[in-house]
């Protein structure tokens, strides 16, 4: 089993996730203005990503520039994309993620704390929710017990 095998909210029961409720944001942050680079990148790439209309295009042309902007504004934040994230094979917490941000300046190795997990999907965000939640659960395990992956 891998993260991509979590296809419905019911499949999350094996991880002890049995009920999801909206919760208020735990993060308080002031809005920031996008850089000229990000504005130009999105101006250029939104039509392209929309025309291509694939998960990969959305990931590369929309999500990656936004997440990379975060690492420029906050240098201790590290961005990882498409890496193997085998946390607990017995629970099916294996496979690759789309994007992870860590609050650690090491740009070569995933180290706790993992603070953001992003799962790119083509059209229906609900289809990717179980997979993203499983990856978030794995990130929680990493943050609790393993300082370095």
C-alpha cells in the first residue's frame, strides 16, 4: 500500500482517522504581496496550465512557483518535490509526495518539522484529499519521532 492507495475517507480508518471536521486555522499570518517574479510567472503560466489541464502541469506551472516563493521569503524553509517518503510501510505510509515544506534550512534531506504537505490534483480536489491526509499523518509521525528522514 502507498499514499496513492488512500482513495476515500473510509480508507483512512486504518490510520485512526475516522471523522473530519472543519477547524479554525491554527496559523496566524499576515498576508504578503507576491513578488514581481511570482506575478509574472502566474500571468504567464496560468493560461498554459489551464490549457494543458493535467496534474503535472498544475504542479509545475502553478504550485511550484508559489511554494518556491515561500522559500525565498523565508530562507529557513526548505521545499521538496517528488521525493520518496517511506515512513511506515506497515500502515501503507510509503511512496512519493508532490510537495513538502520543512521548517529546516537543510535543502538536501527531509528533516523535521514537516510543516506543509501539498498534493496536486487535476480537477477534483476531493479525490486527492485522502492521499494528502495520509501523507500529512506520515509527516506527523516524522515530526513526533524522527528528526531526519
